[in-house]
C-alpha cells in the first residue's frame, strides 16, 4: 500500500504521472532522532558514543525532556522550503516556466568578458531519440538568445542530458554567432519589411518615438536584447514555432537597407515628412540621378510597402453586430449624439489647463445675485 501511494511505475513515470507524487510523501520521522522516543534512553553506538575515555557506556534511562513535544511540533510545522516571490520584471512569459527569463551573460572566452550582455530563454523542451541498443533516450533542447541592448545580438540552440547543461551550451553558442543590426535613431527599424521562414511570416512596421514594442512575446524579448524600443509587428501562419519566428526576424533585420543605400540603389532622393515639412534624409552620391522617363511608377515608390515583396497583411472584415440595425439602438444613438466626443475634449482641456476644478464648478452652480 505504501509503494502504491508513493511510487509510480516506469511507464507511468515516462508519461509524466510522477509529477505530483512528491506532494503525497510524508516524513513520519521528521523532528525525531534515531533511538530517541518518549522515554529518553542512552543506546551506545546508536545515539551515544560507545565509550568515553577508558570507561565504556552502558544502556541506561535518561531524564525526560519537558520541551520534547513543543520541539517536535515546531519541527513538523516548519516548511522545508520557503517560497520566494520573483519580481514581475524577472518572471517568464507564463507562470513559473523558464521561457522569457534571464540566465545571465555568456561565459568568458579566454580574457574577453561579455559585459553588458544578457541572455534570455526562448524555448526549453524535452526531446527523445530512439536507438537500436538503448531504446528511447530523453534529452533537453534549449533555444537561447543573447544581446547587449546596443545592436549586437545572436541566438543558439543546444541539446544535453540535463537542463542546466543545455542552457549553458546554448547561451555560449549564441555568443559565438553575434551579428550587428542597424537601427534608425537607435530605436526602430529603417523601413517596413516582410520576412518568412517556412510557415511563419512576420510583417514589421516602424513606429514613432515613444510608441513602444507591440509584437509577439518572442519578438518583444528579442527587441529588448537588440535595443529596439519602438516597433509594431504582425505574426501570421505558424505563431507557436519560436525557432522559425526568431530566424525570420533576424533575417529581416539583417537584410534591411539604410536610407543612403536605398537612395544609391534607386537613384532618387529619400524624403521624410517631419511635422508636416518634407526633409531630405538621403540623396544619391555615387550615381547620377534618374531621368524623368526612367523614373518608376508612382505605385512602386510607396515607402511603406516597398519591402513587402507584394505581400499584404491579412485584415479581417469587422462584422457589424446585429443590434445596430434595430430601432432601440438607433434611438439611443440619437439621444447620445449631442454628447459625442465630450469626454475626449474634456481630457484635452484638462491637459491644457482649461478645465475648471471642483471649486470653480461649485461657484458656477451658485445662483446669480
């Protein structure tokens, strides 16, 4: 009966049924000493020494300990491990899982130390391989990315018998495959682009300063390691394949063009609208400007879709609710029409200091003398 409650068969252990068995086990001897009970006894060779100096110890009864029950209850009530609360910024993507957590910088190579680098776990899973001699062999696969937050980043994958070894090897491999990524104003990408690996495809859009990163959780972690602070992406297709998403995002970042490279390739000026004023960002220097008859069509010069390769993000049609055509809803909208946008305007007045405070409102509500 004891074995049935506290153990699991080998086939069941392989299927994960031994996960909650440890919680059923109870140490019935916790807080007690071997050979010590309600009546204190001296057992030479068990709980006392066999001899002290030249005299030999004998079995004898000792004085009772009045605090024995209190000490025993305190030892049994004491928890074996105290749970430590992890700060929100140091947790992973979901619960207590490792993906998304930091595992520190890579190990030093000779005299070079990776100062300022940080490594994040992107994927950690258990894989198996069936051999003719040993049968099914289980190993741990780790996918880790590392970066210094200043445009230098890389990723690596490794397999090992245990989790710690797999994470360490993957982290060091990522440090050996670092690439430098160009950033516009050290905050975002130079242009919108589309990248795809197998069934995972990403549409990347540059964002204004202060917009933040709105993307897949894997891409958001990679942006922290690279140093991208403003970005907006849309992931389509296979959104759970972390390795393909990472490879596609790195391929798109490496292949992006700077404004000067774009001007040299097309022979045209690159103009950016800043606060309603057109400003020349780059102009061709190593080649003559394009003639008017050789100028591309206007449809080919849309900068937002220039690097999408004819791909268009999927935009689902918003279905109008059925009650929008019903008479009670239209009647309610008619009465709310005069108060439309009032809350937004009220916030704007408060920002510019034009909204009266509570005291001024009370004074305005008083009757005129």
